[in-house]
């Protein structure tokens, strides 16, 4: 990799928003380390990103494992090049009733969405603070702003990430290090299929106005502008985020239920 170019790490980069974040960082002149668990999809994603003329190293690692999380960071920093940008995007969801879901599936959400983000943030932010500069983008969600009936652990994980990011913004003020929270709404990705939510209203709804490329572009624009957060996506998503600021939690929980309850795709809204 070429030292004169900027350098970034992107997790969850094999598809969806993560792939678009990596692709658009490459178009902005960044060499990259990209990560995901699925080797075949990650290698294909790395080939796509290289089309922008950048150097890309693909590191397969399951970030639910602390050892593999450490291994990813060691690989990303092995050359001695500082990471100018770290994108903490890896995440997973699980739909369904909390009492009906397998405990192992719910704990995987916590391990990936919460624990691995804290783990990598600890490593990256210590290095950035020591050298007086760097940017971190954390993929949160507008789900962070509402109780997630039938996605209870997922929404709670995003609420954690939102609070975590905002606290670190305050701690690291005036250090030259910035953190930005990326808050998309329901986006046209593979998320809802993987979360077992294809029979839900939110899983079936039209997401053509909330595509991953648009979300990534808005997120990176906010990152490089030094903004604390950005609600990314369509005007509908932005309106939902504004409404969530004033609606009571009980109302938001019932709204979420209508969108996320299994079988809701066939119900009248």
C-alpha cells in the first residue's frame, strides 16, 4: 500500500452499507483494509472496491470473537501506517419475540454490534488520540431512538452505540479526533432477510428511496465535515427521526410493533 494515500479500515464491508462505505472511501483516495466474516463475499467486495484504483486488503474475521477482533486490528496496523479513518459498521439483527428467539442469537447481536465496536474503538481511539488526529464513523440507526418491539435486542444495541458515540465525542473534544454517528432508517440491503423479517411490514416496505449508496454518501459527508451525527436516507427517514424526538416511548414501541411483528406484512397498517 502507498504511504502517500489516506488509509481506512471498514468492518462489515462485504455488502450493503459497509460495501458502499468502502467503495466511496476508495473513490475519495483511500487505501483500505476491509473486513467481514463471509470470505467469498468479502473477496468479491474487495475486487469491486479495487476498481476505483485503490489498494485493498481483505481480512476475514468473525468479530463476535475477541481474539479475531484483536487479530483484525493487528492486521490493519501491521504496516505501521496510521488509520486515518475507522468505520465501525459490522452488525446483525434478529426479528421475532424476545421470549421465542434463541438466547444464542440474541447474544450474538450484543457480541457483534456492541462488544466488537467497543473493542475496536478502544484500540483505534487510543492510537488516534496519541497522534492527535483521526476520524471514526459508527453505524448506529434511527432504531436507537425507539423501543424495538420484536427487535428488542437489536434496537437496544443501537441505543448503546448512540450513547457510547456521543459520550466519546465529549471526552475527545479538542484532541483532533472526531466521531460521527451514522443513523440510517430501513435501507435496501440484505439486513431483513438475514434477520428473519421478510414477513414483516418493515421487511416488505418499499426502500427504493433509502439505498445503501445514498446512506454511505451522506455518512461520509458528515464524517469529513466533522459532524456528530447524521440521519441518512430519504426524507421519510428524516421525518421519522424528527417525530421520534417528541413521541412518547410507549407510542413509538407500538408503532415499531406494527412494523416489526412477525406476519405484519399481511396486516392492514
